C-alpha cells in the first residue's frame, strides 16, 4: 500500500472570505489514497466538494488552502504555479462534475470537445485524436460512437452526456479521478450503468477514484472505503463493507433516517445533531 | 376522492400519457413512481390544469373536471413542487408569499392565516418577514407546504417534494407530510423517482414507464418485492444499490 500511495492529505483546511466574514468549509481533513475507490459522503455544506476541488487547485478565488501535506506522488500540490497546475490537471488528476448539461460546452460538438481534451496533453494529429476519441466513446458503451461524436451536448440524453464526460476525462489516462456527484442528476438505473462503466475503466487502467456523493448507501456499495464528513471534518472512516457497523452517531443517524421499503409508515427517526460533533477529537 | 379514468395526454405529436387510470380514496395516499419521462409529473400537471391537450375523465370529490378549472377547484387542490429554490419568489417575504393565495381567494384575515400555516409546518413567527434566500432548503420546502395548506385544501399533489433535500431534512419533511395527512384528513398523490420514499409514504403505488402504468402494488407488496412486470422488478433491484451483476442484467426501456 505504501509504495502504491498516490495521494496523501494531512490537515487540509479550506476557508473563504465572504461578505459575511470568514467561513471554514474544510477543517483539518486527512487521508491517504492508494489504487482504490474512496468515497467521501456528507450532506450539503459538509465540505466534501471543497475537499475534492482543493486537491485539483480549483478552490474559488476568495478561498485559501492550508495543509500540512498535500502530496500527489512526488508533486507537492500546495504551491504549484498555474503552469505546473496545467501539467497535473486533466493529465494526471481529473474531475467529473455533477451535471453534463452544465459542464459540457453547448456550442461545440461532443467529438471536438473530447479531441480538445486529448490534444491538450498529447501531441498527435487530428486524425489520430479522432480515432482515439471514437475508441473512447466505444469504451463508455455508446452504441453509435460516430453519431454521438458529431452531436452537440443538447442532442444527447443525461446518461449519455455523463458517459461523454467520463470519456473526455479518462482519455488522457489520469492516475486519479475525482468524481463529484457524477450520477446524481440521472435516473437510478442509468446512474448504476454509468457507475459500472466508470468502475470498469478505473479498474482496467489501475486508476484511483475519489467518489464524492451525498448517498451513503450508493457509495458504500460502490467504494472500498468511505469517509463521512460533517461540517468540514471527517467524523468517521469506515470500510464500505462494514457500513452497518458504523459507530459515529452522525453516520448512524444518516443511515436511520432513510425511508425503507419495509411497508412501515411510522415516522422516520430524525437526525438529532450534536454540537460536539463539530469539535470533538476524532483520533 | 380522486378518480382518474383513461387519461390520455398529448404534447403536440407526442402521446405522453396512455390510458392512465386510478382512484384515491378520501384521506388516502397514492404514489406514482417512475424515471424521467415516464409521465408521472404530467399526471399531476393535468389534474391541476397546467396541461391543455388531454382526454379522459378526472373526477375530484364527485365533480367531473372540464377543460378549465374554476377558482373553487384550487381551494380544494393544491400542489407542492420539487424545487423550493425555484418555487418561491426570491423578492417576496415569506409573509407575502403566504398571503398571496389568501388575497387571490379573498378569504381575508390573512394575518391569522399566515401565522397558523407557519405553525402547521413547524416554523415560528420569526420566519414571517424573512426572504427565501435567508432560509435553508428544508425550511423553504416547509414554506411551500404552508403556502399549499393556507387555503385549507382537501387534496395535496406532491411532485418530488423532498428530492432536492438532504436525507436528514427529507426525513423531517416526510414526517411533517405524514402528520398533516393524519391531522387534517388530507388526500395525497405523491410523485417520486425514489421507490423507498413512495413505499414509505403511500398505501397504494403505481409504477409508470413511457406514459403507462405498468404495475400497481400496495406498500406491503412492494416491501416484499412482489412485483410482476420486468420494468418494476428492474427498478426495485436498482434501488438496492451498486451491484455489478445486477447492473449487467438491466435492459433499456426506451
């Protein structure tokens, strides 16, 4: 595991200066990542997305990052120049965002966007890039890749759009993929199919995956390990297969408040938040 | 309380609802489940009069609905929409949002009605003069529910009322909706893509695909996984989470 260590994060803080004063979105997150699928789960405002964005240097301009360590292989991600960031982003670490409707360029064909992503990192001619792009569309199980290649984003469905995103992000063969709620905008069956495609590709290519989601059940059935975040901190780290043995009252509360298909209409247990969760020592 | 028979709806050339029929008894709670494009929301929109081109019979409290809804209809039937960020006017205070239906229906006494409606959804008076952006998602959805309740309707049409909310907030809003149905004797039709939410909230459930009801089930049958139609079985299996083998068995239904 140690020789396979891809990313190491220690005591990560992300703060923002806003009109209403300073906000600490992430407060001391630490984790190590090997070639595995790590889930980060939390509710809105828990800091899960900001953690992912900080790793890619995508924190907004009014934000600042502080960490004891933010090491990606041999690269220290803390003080990269914009030029150095361009060598990492896309090529070595890549991100799949939530909604293909907003993250694809609406006035550019799908094919041109994939080619653009590829040629940003590889010096190849247009024909070779096109061949690779079609190949990539095939590998995300798009039935008619030639047709989709020529389509504009509004001409493809949500599930298809997200496959295109995956194709585009995976084509430079990054070592680490950060997927931020990649399937939340999709129907359940499509969601699972897209996750299966992502899963296969990540395995085949030996990539590491950080899967950010609000859906504890989905994440634990998909990932190897799960970090549960609350108010900017990791309150629990658990092997996904042991989710039912979760200890922290927040994790347990999240699991309990889900409606179940047991034919029982009694009121759902409501999550009682404890102020101590924001400060308690978790080591 | 609600009877729908052979409802057909067209959007231009598109035949989007095909022979949809179901009944909901007084104080009942009926669930419509399906994926996007299944027509589940269109059923609600047709009942409320937001759809023009329809055929069939819709009966609410023994009255057949014609092409137009009169104002009395909206006293009895109110709708709660999915996104509390989009359904509340951003530049109106909560007080104004809630008093508007009171004014439209010339009920008068809006002060007392606003206070009562807020209380029914568990918000105290301090919320009354705030703006929607000063509220959390769950609080906003409570306001949207209060706006529907302020006319003292008999029927609430709930279109994905909790799908924009965190699960812990969803639990609170679902509990609120259950309590309101119990206490006020309301009748619900609830639309959701989430099988578990509908199974929890509804007695009687219809699973829709491509504009048709493909299967009817009670909450009990759903709990036991007693489903006959392959589409509903697939939906049921998908609700269980990520399982590679099951995903490979999925078929496309379009």
